[in-house]
């Protein structure tokens, strides 16, 4: 990986391409000496902070308040909800010592925070007046994963978790719909990442939930990545943690709960993988740390002053309009080197200013997503940048949606399922609904997993199960995952 640029094609070796982009675009440093823990570099953190901001804005628009809970969770909290503890305890990192002293009880580094939040909810919720309670935190969580991949699966990863409590199940179900809409507004509308929101089968739901709904996107290697999820928790945790309230008639009742987890790490991975090309990152304006880079070009000393004066004036004008702009006047690098560097980092727009532009009141504009370069009148710069901001996002959305649609196929027989999964397709098929059939499919296709049904789907007669031939009651999506 010594070459400065990307040396493989994304379509031919996605794994190597992804690794090279992470390192060469200055996103992560993998030399930290603990497996599964990565150093997030400034370019990546600026992208991540933008994604956090989008979600936090949507959450607060819909009545959520920010909180920050302790990193550690006492072991007895986990023990209260049996299904939850069975699902997460094998992955937990435990704190057992402080200095040279053994702790009286083990403390878990949070793998998720239901058992922290709901312990406190039992104190905070007493009456119907305390409901609904909608809180969220933006944090790292910790799980002892064996197979790690930066931004996709790690031992420390970034996300948001929102925890809500209501007086009725109907309110909780409306919150699930709101969570899905918040995901759509950020992941699709702002970032251009297409996904399917699927209701997970009963054997694949979140530990302790009544129902799980999750957003799956398709990566360039044909595997799906779960990037967001929301869960109808029913009253399981309320009963485990004694979260009750007095209703308007004076009757004590258990609350109904939901939890929501946009996977900020994985959303960032999808953004990199889906929009990127053989030159590196391709970023929409919304998250680009630098939206416009200005590269002055001069080969004669007598041209330097006029070129730089114009470059500085363009920089100032764009900054005053709120754009994130960088004037790359570093003299130790050639213009060509700068072009390649900013393309690798995914900067959406480049403005080139040379002697011709300085003398003619024109500018040369390059858009990263298509590679198109054109000259415009200087007076039309703001209009052009505004148009490009919209056009680049729409182009990225169109390309990403077409890719996902082109890699989704229907299957009716085991042979068709096996062939499609082997070739990296997302499979849509009739299914009997039995866990035994799903497990057999997964084993015999080397990881093909029933992801679930679309949210609005109703069970019915759909002929024969594409895998086992039994009567099909569902239409499901099947794919290999990370």
C-alpha cells in the first residue's frame, strides 16, 4: 500500500479498495496496537460529526432530549432481562479491577444501554405526566467481536441510541414509524444511501425485543450491511426494571418501550463504499469536510500575484456564503498532485485558477462525481455552486439506487437462490417462514441469511418456498452479510 493513489478497481477487489481508501484518504490509522480499536483521523471525524449532527437534529425535532449515561453498567442490571443478557453477555468487556484491588462486582463496558437507561427510568417515571419520555445519547459502545473491519464491525464503534417510554403500545408503534422516517431523512435524503427497511424474522430480532425493524443497504461486494434499527420492546424491560406509572384513573401500569440505533460507524462505511470510485472517496456536500477546494496554477513568477489575489477573493466570497472552502496554495506540491489528493479525499468541487482565469473573469470548475470540467463566468459562481450541490447529491442517489436495484433478483428454486447469492445478489423469494428452513439455507449457501419482510408486507399464499418447497407464507429478502 505504498503508492499514493488507489491501485485497485472497486469492482474487481472491493476489500482491498476499501482498505486502501480508509488509509490513503486519511480516514483511519490502523497501527494502534489493540485489535478492533482504530484511530479516527480528522477527515473521518468531520464526516462522522456531520452525520451525528443530522440525526441529532431530527431526533430533537421529534421531541427527543440528549443525555449521557455512564460507560459502565453493573452486572446485576444485565441479569434482569434474561433474553437480553443471553444475547449480549458473551460479547461484553468486563472491568474487574481498579488499581491493584479487585472490584466487589463486575462492571460492563456498555455493549448497548437498555439496562442502564431503564434502571433510571424506574425512578424518573412515576405518573402519566412523565410520559412520553424520549431520550438519546451519542456514544461509543464496546463488544468483543472476533472478526473486525474498520467502520463495519469493531470492538469499539460509534452510534446513537434513543430510548423511549409511552403509556400505550399504539404510541410505541408510532415511534417505530418515526424512527424509520428519521433514518430515511438522513441516510437517503441527505447522504444518498439506498436501503430496505425490513422486519426481522423472530429468530433474528434484537435480544429482548418483541419486534425488530432494520435498514439494510447493499455494499459493492454483494453483502448487505445493517445501518440502522428500531425495536418494539413491548413491556419486557418495563417488567424487568419495574418501570411503571399511575394512569389518569389512578391505576399503576407498565410502560411500553422502544429503542432506536442509527449505526453512525456503519452509515459512514456505506457512504464510503457505495459512492466511492476508483480514485477514492466521492462525498456529497452535506458531509464533505471541505466542499470546495481552490487550486491556484501558475508557472511564471510574474503570474503568481494576480492568480493568488483572485483565488483569495473567490475563497472569501464562498466562505461568506457559508461554504467550507480551502485555498490550496502549498508551494511544495504541483497542481497535478493537489488534484489527485483532493480527488482521493472526495472533495465535491474544485476551482482552478490560472493566468487565463485571472485575466478573463472566468473560472474552471471540476465536479468530483462525474469528472466533468467546464469554464464559467465568475459572476455565475454562486449560482453554479448551488446547482452543483443539488446535482451531485441527486447523481449519487441515482447511481446508488440503480446499483441496488440492478443487484436485486427474484428466485423461485434452490438453484436460483444459490447462484444469486454466490454472484453477490440480494435475493427476493417466497418463504415458508420456518426457522429450520432459514438455518438450512444459511448453512448450504455459506452464509445466506433471511433478512426479513418489507414493513407493509402481509402474510398470504405465495406458492412454494423457494428453498424447501413447503407452502410459502411470506416474501422475504435473503443476502450474505458482514
